[in-house]
């Protein structure tokens, strides 16, 4: 089964009806099998952005508690690999959340990364492998 790794953008758009990507994300989510996999830095970013937009960040934590979102990486265990990714893409620069997501794609080879972020078109997993993406055209 292909696992879906989810980035900040789709989480925020899903819960924010005013987001320009809300309808597209809702349509995609309807076809996905939970749980979606993410990381703590993505939840932090999403909670910050939701709060700033007047949303309810606690809804994301409810998704974790309900099991529809799961944390798929322990930063402490993968710190060296995450650091290497951030150094490799320092010119972009790569955020901690993005590095954790790329690392998740390395750990879950049969996956797609659900994102609105074009940076993932440039990132590579395991050195030179293209990351399979689920993103708007």
C-alpha cells in the first residue's frame, strides 16, 4: 500500500475554507486512505499558520489523537540524515520540516508526498531519486 506523507500546506488548506487550495485538497483527501504520515515540524508550522489565519490549530492534534494523522519520524533517531539533507540544500534553504519529510520518503519507499510546495520538485531522496508527489498541476 502506498503511504501518503503530508506537508504543511495541505493540512492548513484542508482545515481552512478560505485557503485557495481548500477545495482541491478536500477532493484529494476524499480519495486517500488514512492514516496520513507527517512529522512534528510540519504540525508546528501548520498550527502556527492556522492560528495566524484565525483557525483552530487544536484540530490538527485531534487528527493525531484520532489516528488519521501519524508521526512517522523521530528526529533524534534521524538527526544525522536530516542534518545532511539540510546541508545539501542549504542554498535553497531547506526547512527542518522539509528535511524531515524528505527523510520520511527515504524511510517509506512506497509513498507519495502530498504537498503544495514546489521545492519538492527539486529535492531528491536517497541521493538522486525523484520524490513521488501529489500536488496541483
